[in-house]
C-alpha cells in the first residue's frame, strides 16, 4: 500500500500541492483526476522520490521513500509524462540500460526485455533506433521501461496524452494486465473517461488539494446523485442567475452570457418538475441538455467548473 | 554501480553513432592536418618568398651585391630582389613587397671617402617578420661595408684621390694600389680563413628537388609545433560535447526518470563525469596516435600517457564548470565555445607564447590550455616526465577542482530543479 500523508510543496509563491493525503490500496488502480495544473505531476514526483516535499511523507508498504530511497525505489515503477528515452539508442539498448539499473543482467535481463517488447507490441522494432519511432511507440517503450523490473507499485503520469487511439488502447490494456497480476497502480489523468473506465477508485484534485476520494458510485452519490442541466441561449449571466436560483430544487453551478449549468438534487422535486419551471423562466433558450451523473458532474458540483477548464 | 551503467550507456551511444563519433574525433585532427599541409612545405615555391624592392640611385656595389643575392640559385623562391626607381615608394604604399632598400646618390663615394653613408629601409607595416629579415640583412651588409671602409682606409683614400683627380691615374699608381690590395687581402686571409665558426644549414628531410614534390618531414615538423595546441582544442570540444549531454538529460526529463530508479544524484554525476573523462582521454589519445603516425615524435610514452590523462581531467573539469552555471543546452554551447576559443588563443594553442605580447604571458599561464600545450611541446622537444611534473600537477589539480565545483553546482541544481 502507498500512503500519502499531508504532502505540501510550493514553488516560490505558488502552492502546487497543499496538504494532500490519500492511500493506494494493494492491487487497485487509483486514479488521480484533475485539470492541467491541478498538482497531479508534482504529487507523483514527490511519491516517486524525485521531488522532496516541503512537508508530509510518503510510505510505501510502511517505508518512507525519503528515508530509504534506494530500497523503496526498487519496488516502484514510474512512467513519467515526458518520454525520457535515448533516441540515438535502440529500443533494446534503452531497456537493457534501464533494467541494469535495477540489477538485472545476463539472460534474465534479455528475457525481460524480450517479454516487455512483446507486451507493448514493439518486438519487431527492438533493434531500431528510437529516433524513428512515432510518439505512441515511444510512449509504449516508456511504459515498458517502467514495467521491466516487475514493480509492485506502478506510478503513471498521464501516459496516454497526445497519442493515437490504437496506442492508447494498447497502453490501457497493458495496465489492466499488470493489475491483474497484482500490481498496484496510481494513475494520473485529466481524461474523465479514462478514469471512469480504468480506475477502481478516483481521487479528484484541484488547485493542489484533494477534493474527494472514492469509487465512481461513491463519488456520484457524494454529489447528491445530481443531474445536470445545461442551458444555452441569448441571455446574460446576471439575468440567468436571478431567474434560475429562485426555482425550487435547483442549484446554479455556473451562469454566464449565453450559457448556464444547473444541478438538480435527487431529494428535491425532481427533473420533471424543474424542467417546466426552467422553460417558463422567461430566459431566451436555444438549447437544453440533460447530463446523467458522472465524473464531470461530480467535478462540477465540487468545483463549480468543468474539468476541461 | 549505477555510475558504471551510466558510463557504459554513454559509451554505447558513441558506438551506435559511428558517423557522428568519427566526425567529433576527426575535426581537430583535420584542423591540425590542414595546418601541416599549408605550412609544411611541398609547394611549388618551396616556402615563403621575401620580396625586396631595390632603389639604387647610386648604381652601387652594395646594390649589385643585393641584386646578385636575389639571382643566386639557392635564393630561388625565397628571395626576390626587384630593381625599382622612385615608383618603388608607390609600390610600397600598395604593399607590393616586404621592404624597400634605398641607396641614395653618392652612397658609394661616401663609403670610399669614409664619410657617413645612409641606407634607408622602408618596411611594410602589414607584415611582421619578413621586413625584419630584410632589415637584419641590410644591417649585416652595412656592418661589412663599414668594417671594410675602415680596414681598407689607406687604399680607399688612394681611390678617392683618383676619383678627385682630373686625369686618369698613372699605371704605376694603379699597380701600386693593386699590390697594396693584394697584401691587405693576404693579411685578412689569415684572419678570415679558415673560419672559426662554420654555419651549416640543414634542410630537415628531403633534398630540394624532392621537397617540391612532397615533404612528409616538413609536415611532421609543423605538426610537432601545432598538433599539441590543436589536440588540446580537440579535447576541449570533445569534453564540451560530453558535458552538454548532462544539460540535454536535464531538459528532456531523462534525469527525472533516472532519479525514479535506484540512482542517486551523486551516482548520476559520477557516471557522467567518468563518461566525459573517458571520451576526452580516448579522443586525445587518438589525436596523439594520429600525430605519431604522421611522424611527430611525442617522446616518453609514460609521460605522454600522463599528459593525456591529466589534460583529459583538465578539459572535463573546465567544461563541467562551464556547463554547471549555464541555463540551457543552447546557452551552454555558446558560452563553452567562447571559453574554449579564448583559452586556446590565450593559452598558446594556436600561436606559440614566444610570439605573443609579453603582457599576455602571465594571463596565458592562468589557462589549463597553456599547461597542457607546453607539456606536450616539452616532451616533443625531448623532455621527460620530470620536466612536465609541474604541468601534470596543475592540470590534474585544476581539473579536479573544476570537476568538484562543477559537480557540486550541478548536483544542487538537479536537486532544486529536478521537477
């Protein structure tokens, strides 16, 4: 289990991570979901022992990574967001070097390299220099490097950013495969769909703070099983807020010129009662859409903003 | 252990890029080779020609001697004496010759009369050495003339009276003068011949005919002068390339990824420093070997190895220090190039210290380039390891200090900016 306790980190005046605590339980995939700049990468860097926190600690199976770094790091596999491979070396060279850092050598190293290359679909390009690889291939190689020493804990920092759908599917499939083998995974992403699809539990982070942690069901319940109404039309924000917040059972999450977002609480009058009131509010509406409870609505209900903001 | 894996990986990268690696090692060798070919002889004129303009208003003996010197077969291609009139001054303004020698009207008569005679040498300010050669030659000629004028004073006085007389001299007087010259010549003979000091000018290597075809010895001789400096220049560029890799690692996230493995910042820095050292030492050894193949006699092998190792340490330390304080890979390249070229110029890599202004000599000694270049030059000149011990100490000490400070600064920056 990875235990993150009250991590804090600032860069000058910027508070990047503010009192972050959570646990990654054995065998699960925990998603760290948040928009760009939320503090995901900084948190991951502190967990992986690259960046020292200003305060707080990280325990991996009860051992502090900053007190026993070389011991703890042997159990960790880290796949950073940047593709940090040597482009003038071959895929096999890169993996062999990486494996040697974890004490692998000889036939064991060769077998692990072959196995890893096959797993990420690069066996036929093993002897090619990485310089000629596509972005997706480099990402798969990067993932392979993180898995080569068969870590008990795998930390992935947005491994699917900027790659084609096929490479993305391959990466997600590999992650599911290693989890099935008992590896514990911490997966940072700003893709809501990925978090929903892949993760057992999700921690939502914004402005350096963990807002909530739970399974998808727990999170949607936490948000009051709210359904979200999105309105579009020729109104201004002040006018919309004035008219909508007087409707019973409605919470105005966002109101701007031409668009507004409302949440309808499950315990209130319900969507069927609220909808006619909205339509008869006098606002010039062009479009009304209903969104079932999901991570987006959870995020909106927690932050008042959309995840992709 | 991780340090050795990092070293091994870096060396593998050189092997995986043979073209780039060969180019990296070949550039300094090519530069030294070009210098050797340009200055090593073997050209049609066999070397540099000194062009002298002779404005002889007096049709003097000295003028004819100078003219004759230019016409001698052994002067061919080395000394060209061009008779000119007053237009010679205009030619000098255009830089057409190294110097103009002006013998004014009445020069010969002044020598015969024993009155002060003046030879004017107008030098080309655009040239540094050749006008000095002409000046020295004329001074030598003037000294001989002055000595002769004093030694033959009685005979010259007779000649002077002949010249002043309206009538042609009597045969008996001419005969007496001739006999007097003859006696004087015999007296001089015992002073002059055989000469106590003999000058033997020996061309290194081939005969003149062969020299115009090819001059490997000439090339070796020039390489012996220039290769030490160019070898140091080369090793500095190699060290620059290797240390730049550390900035590349930092900028591309490789360092961050490495630190997620059981690799400490110290072992990373040790690995990279070893890599820079090995590359520098191998590069320098290759340059030395290439020089030896071209005929450069480097001297004691043990001493040469010691200089190679300490010069590699010095180059690594210098470049590590430079790269530790710059902000980016690009900035590192620019700053390192300026530092390398300045140090090589000031340290005597391109121009021997003896040819540099005196006030620069103490500055030269503050550069590790000076100590490395002079170490090699000392060995080429026949010195042994004992003669270069101060050089070895300065190179090893300075280099180690540079590595220590550079690694410390780099380590701090890695720790601070690892994210």
